[in-house]
């Protein structure tokens, strides 16, 4: 059936999933696609994060769009700046700058009379028939609630607000937080800092990983033979690990999770020689309860004489450094706050108002959610990529977004072909989804007794709680019985 190619699309966010949406919409022939981005360029989390040691712990060849393989990665796990360059290049290859508007943070998005009206803080206004919300998850830095943050006389910065000109060599550096970010920072700064102190509130399980560089000969081979890239992307060993991991998440007592536990425990026992340090690094919760940390060298680095793991809690920050609860003042020149992100905001603080004035903030008062991570009742033609309750873990979010796009595209077709003017999940289906999701989420490893950014305010994981196979199946074919499709005159 013929599609209306004049539908007006607004894609919010020019990170990994927004770029994907914009490319796919233009490839489908839509003439009216606008890409709004709050920052001055594309890249999302890879633009925001530029801290020393940043890399992606998902194999580089698996962390690329399936339609844009990249022979140029310098190593098995790519450094952050290469990933940023990759997104810039893809943006250029698909001429997305023609439709992108930078410095345009969306302030409000209001639905009335069958139209979404979008306003940005910088004063831009536009209308859309369909909004694709691709705002990402980890982009509102979370400052820790530590007394005296403003009193420090040296340099203090959140890891996602890193100034690349900050001097590092020979300085006394404190890193607060030991999620993936803090661990990567410490790995990179060990040996460069004069003295490095890693302030650890809760220990982390570490999964060892090899990060081999690709040499020019290998890259040349990738250029000449894309099958070599596919062999890495679809490496059965890697895919088996992903499957094991995703099965383990949803079945905490499974053999898969026991294998993961044995791997991280073995690494701690054998990788850390000093028994006192080993006990400092031993978590008291289950592996993968927090996002697993993959590191080729963290344990090696923290065993160097100029690196300290500081436990026992931070009392406050003073002009000279960080005072811990045992009364010790750790004198520092630089403090890096690797304290994570407000992961429940998604498109907020933008004010989003759906049918009959329903406010997104009210719908998400308890926690952010969306049916199959894609759609909400009362928000017609408003679809998420990498939205709330999608799969999260140690696997490629690009694969997640591409599968989600396959689903979104089928919803859009209903509108584009004129079968309906508005599509959104029905209230009933949303309720069923959320009840089943919460019940399943409570049984996942994420709910097994630790704090993490996966948990909502109510302590329930905000994640996809079923297998990756089920996610792939659900994304392959929407159940249209769960959707309300309206041929609308005026519905506001
Ligand atoms: P995070 O995992 O949320 O970790 C925040 C850290 O800060 C935790 O260790 C936390 O301690 C600590 N913290 C927070 N407030 C504190 C306070 N007041 N005092 C002391 N410590 C405090 O954040 P992240 O490391 O930035 O990582 C976030 C996510 O980004 C990752 O899970 C991952 O999804 C993504 N990421 C991915 C990569 C990659 O290679 N693919 C790299 C970096 C980040 P507690 O554990 O005790 O709460």
C-alpha cells in the first residue's frame, strides 16, 4: 500500500538511536524529518563522556550499526573517541546535518488536534505527526550528596563533564565511585597520577576481558573482506556469552549465573594477591546485581603501590581533599566524581503532554515505563527508542535499538498507509504489560539485593525482565491487538 511520505517526523536526540531513526526514516523516503539535539553535535553519551580511559566494554564490531560496519576500530574494545568519530562519520555519510538542529533542547511537547507541537529552550517551534523520542538514558550527571562539594580548593569535575585539558601527570587524584566509569578512570590514571585514591562505597564484581589491538594488517583485511567483521560481530563465543548473561539475569539460580559467579570470584581470588586488599574488593551481593564491570586491568592497577582503595565512607570534602569517616584527610589536587547519572529522566525535564492534557510526569510519577519500551497510552504517535523498560546489561544497545526500530517501523506503517491517524498502546495492554513486567523484574538478579541505577525509586528494576530471545521475538512482530488505532478527526 502506498505510504504518505509527507508525514512530519521529529526525532528528539541525535545519539546512537536518534541517528538510527533519522537514517531509517529518510531511507524509507519520508521527506519531512527533523532531528533535534540539545548539544552542538551528534553522539549522545559518547559526546558527553570524554574522561581518560573511556571505552566501550562491548566488542567494537558488535557496537556498530549492522548497515555501517567499521573496519577502522583500533582494538577489540573501542576507545570512546573512536566511537564518537564513528557516529560523526555515519552522520556525514547519511547527510543528517541537513535535517539536524543543534543547540535545540526540547522544552515541551504537547499533543492537541492530532498534532504534536514541540518547543525548544532556544525558541524553535515545530509540529510533528509523529515523534520519535531517542533521548538516551545516561546523560543527566548525578552529583553525589557529599558535604563540602563546593569547598574544594583544587579541581573537581563529574566524569561526564570532563575537561580534556585538565593536567593529570604526577597529581594527587581522587576518583569517587567505582561503576564502569570509575573503574575505567582508575585503570587509565594508575601510573600517571602521582598518587591515586579510589573511593569505593560498595565493591564491584569484575569480569576479566582481553582487549587486543587490531594492527594495520588486520584493518586492511577488514576493509577488503567484510565477512571478517561479521565473524567478530556474530562470533558464536561472544553470542553465547551474551545469551548466558541475559539468561543469568532473569534466572538468578541458573547454571548460566553460576558460571558468571565462578568467573568473577575466580578472578578476585587469583587476581588480587594481598588478602587485605582482596577483602576490600569483595562484594557482599551477587554478581551482575549491579551492571557487571568488564576490565582487562583494574585489579592489576589497584595493586600498584601508588594506588589506594579507600573504603569506610566519605565524611566530607574540604579545601585540601576528602575526609573519610575515620577522620583521615586524603589530600588531593583533583577529584573526579564518577557518581553516575539520573537514569530515570529519559526525555524529562521536557514537559510532555498527551491526549486530554495527560502529563508524562504524572504517568511516570512512580517510575518511568512504556509498553515494550516503545509506547504509552494517551501519547499517540509518540514512540521511544532505548526508552524505559528496555533490555539493559553487558550487550550492544545498538542491536537493541535496531530491533526496536523494526517494531516502530511497523507501527508507523499503520499511520503512513492511512490505516489510522494515531497509534498508541491501549490502556489495558499497558496495564497487563506493566503488571507482568514488575512481577518478572522482581525475580531478576538486579533485584537480588544491591543498589544500582537499574532500580526505580520503588526498588523494582526498570528493565526488560525476560529473555533476549523473547525481546527479539516481540520486536519482530507487534501484537496490533494491544494497540489503539484511531482514525481521528479531533481527539484532544
Ligand atoms: P554508576 O554505575 O551508577 O556508578 C556510580 C558510582 O558512584 C557507584 O560506585 C556508586 O556507589 C558511587 N556513588 C554514587 N554516589 C556516591 C556518594 N555519594 N558517595 C560515594 N560514592 C557514590 O555510574 P557509571 O560508572 O558512570 O556507569 C553508569 C553506566 O554507564 C554503566 O552502568 C554503563 O551502563 C554505562 N557505562 C558503560 C561503559 C562501557 O564501557 N560500555 C563505560 C562507562 C559507563 P554505590 O555502588 O555504592 O552506589
